[in-house]
């Protein structure tokens, strides 16, 4: 159970901070909250209050509704001392309207999170109709959530120094990464602290071997596994 993992880390590595990312679907259960009680930060998602929008974005299992997710996050807030950061995935045309933002804001005021994080599509989505919110749109939404503490999440950039890696090792690491999610050459270089020229060289080789495929999107050329 996750509680055993959390407690083990806390006991063996007390200096480490534990952050839990969750879709929030089971937070209404007391036993679940008990399992994660020792996390330092819990980051549930809440992408819509209106039921049609919630279903369109999250495609939940039968019997799960936005109201249950909201109640679960409220319960977590009351029963846990962990910092609560609520993530909202913005999908243009669905939850970026003034009407839906007002509903989300109302729910979040009742919840009282420590922070709200706004996110949007940064790589090819699972559904073709999902598009990226504009920078202006994200800033507008951030203002609409005022006075709640709200931040826009930017693409992660590694601060690690570039490393020299054996070519075969780099190939294996690239394949392992793009099996999990589509990435650009820059994403891969940032993730591994690798030289961008070495990354591009290996991407070309992997494409020639039919190990990966690529397709262009607004942010650049994304690579994914061909398995």
C-alpha cells in the first residue's frame, strides 16, 4: 500500500520531502487519506465543476462525478496537514470560459488550497481535439482566480550541467523516455543534461532503425516510440 511506501521514506530518509500527484478520484475515502497522511505535499487535479466539462476532459469511470472529487479534496484539506496544491489542466473551449472559471474559483475558495497551478498542453495530446491554451489566455485565467494564489506552470528546464554519455547508453535512455511520453530533442537534452547535438544525432539513428517516429507540432518536432 502507498502508506507503507510513504512511511518507509519518512523513516529512512527523513530529510526528503514527499509530493503526491493524484487525480483526486479516491480522496473521498477515509482510508485513502489515512494512507497519504504523511505526505508533505498533495497535488490533486480539478479540471472542471460543470459535469459535462468534467467528463469531457477527464473521461472518468462510471459513477465518478466532479462533486465527489471536490468533496474528496475538501476532506483531504480538513484531515491532512500536507500542503495542498490543486492543478487545473486548461483546455481551450471547455474550462477556460469565464463561466467555468467562476465555478472552479467558487469550489477552490471553499477548499482553501495553498496554491493553484495552471497547466496546458505541452506535447501531443491523447485526443486530437485537445489544444494548447495561449499565453494570453493563461494569464487572463490567472487573473480571474485572484486573490487565490495561482501560478502558471512552465515547461521544466533542467539546471544540471551537460553530461558526457556513452552513445549506446544515451540511445537506451532516449527510447525509455519516449516510450513514456512524446518529447522534443530539447526536452530530452534537458531531462538528461545531455548535449543537444548528441541527442539529435542519436534521434536520427533511432529513426533510421525504425525504433522511433516523429511528428511536428506547434512547439517543435516530437519523437515517440515505434513499438
